[in-house]
C-alpha cells in the first residue's frame, strides 16, 4: 500500500519545483526535481542502477526544508577492509588503546611465553613486522598512546613488552595513566586515526573480543578524535619510562 507523502518544502521561484516530501512515520524523504539526463553526468554517479534516477535540486531547498537534527548512522567495514587501510595510509596512523585486556592477545603463543618467562622473544621478521618496517621506511608514521592502570594489568604489561617489537619496526609507543586520561575526559574508546582525516572506531564485546570496525568520516566527528589525540600526546610519556608508576 502506498504511503501518503507530506510536502515539506518547495522552491517557489520555479513553479513549485523541485519539492521535498517526507514519508510520515519514517526517516525517508522523496525529492521531486529535474531529472539528470546527461550521459556524462550520469556516468559520474557511483553505483547508479537501472532502477534508479537522479534529480537536481537547489541548495536552498535542502538548507531550508531538510532535516536539521543530526542523525548518526554507523558505517561498518569488514576486518579485511580495515586491514587494508594500513596499506593505503599516506602519512600517519595514530591509535588510542584504552582497554585493560584484549582477548585476542591471550590466545597467542607470545602471551603464553610472557606469562611463563616475563618477556617475549619477538620475531621481527614475521609478515606484520616486515610490512610495518617497509611502511615506516617510506616516511609514514605509526604511533600509539596506551592508557595504563596503576598498577598495570597483566594484559597491559604484555603490551609494554610488545612495545619493544613495535618500536623496533618503526612505531612510536607512548603511555598515559588511567587517572590522567579521566582528568582529560578522554573517551574510553579504542580507535585509529588515519592521516588525520578518517577514524576507524574499534568495537568490543563484554569479553574483550573485537566485534567490528566503524568508519567515521564526518569532519566534525573526526576533529573531535583529532583533539583527543592532541590531549593524549601532550601528557603521554615514552613506554620505557613507565617504571614503578605502573608497577612494571
């Protein structure tokens, strides 16, 4: 059954066209306007299917009558696409790590070695290390700030040892106390900031398993994460200066 459209606004200077309608009870809109027919223009539209059409509307129509309240719609990407972002980075990738443990770490042989010996014999020639070293050699910066409890948890102590491997292949690792992070009102979120323009927000379940990656490209939101980076970087110290402050 067809829904009855509700007219939201119209361009009075062009015989009432184009016009913006909303579908009551939904978050969807219908735009009536001049159809785009130029083949060159249509070829530039991404993924336009034979069942779809495109119309032109003046900026004023959307500015005056479009929805004003922001609506957050999560944009999820696959783990494969997330991994590919590191190959595409142009100049920098920065991460904030805030969790007390990461379940995927605890399933590794290196974690078992750390529990048994207190130190890991890292393989600096495994594929991850080779790739990171090659990327760093091109002048790309890979940096992290890790939030640590006082004293550090077992998982955090493991990551401090892991920082020896990261720095050996070109990353820079700094640490920040949990109490200072709270004072700075930093979000309890894990994320990567790529080239200062795109955020990959990492989601975890209650058992500390990473469940998904949300891509954030809205400039306003990205700026907020960039401000988090600036605050964390200002107060963080190199990982090898953690010392007795974090019980390591």
